[in-house]
């Protein structure tokens, strides 16, 4: 199982790039990385999921936990263009959850393909 994480900045806020498989073996690593970014750089965070090749319910739970952390600190977590595997599990596991702030879409507008979260 392979998971690569990277950080870049967009409009002064961190964007975490997720590349690989987010599953039972890697979901805790993803959450810990996101939590570290949130604690170090503040509660406004984007997570770019376009390169996720596989995600299971543990991966979706890691994303949701990170979102709860950002919101508890007065911020928000925004998804950037979830890949088909990520969008499928997020839509199936969290059908009633909106990962975006009220009045906004769950996925940043630069996403080019349809997804079940928008």
C-alpha cells in the first residue's frame, strides 16, 4: 500500500495533495498528517484527492475527522477534485454529510468531472 502526501499553498492556505491508496493501513497516517497541518498552519485547509487510486471507509472517516477538527477550530476543510474512487466512497459512506461550509459546494470549482458530493 502506497500513500504519498505533499503540501503546497494556494491563496495563503495549505493544500494537501494525496496520492495513492487511503485505506485501513494508511488512513491514520493521512489523518495525522492533516491534523498536523491544521495545528501548524491553521484551520483552513484544502485536500486534493485527484490522485487517490483507492479509498475505503477508513479513508473517508479520516477525511471526516479532519473536517471536524478544522470546524472545532473555526475553520473548514475543502475537497479538491476527488478522483472517481474517492468520490464513490465519500458519496456512499457520507451521503448525508456536506464537507463544505453552508452555502458552498463540497468540492472546489476547479474539479472537471462529476462527483456524488456536489
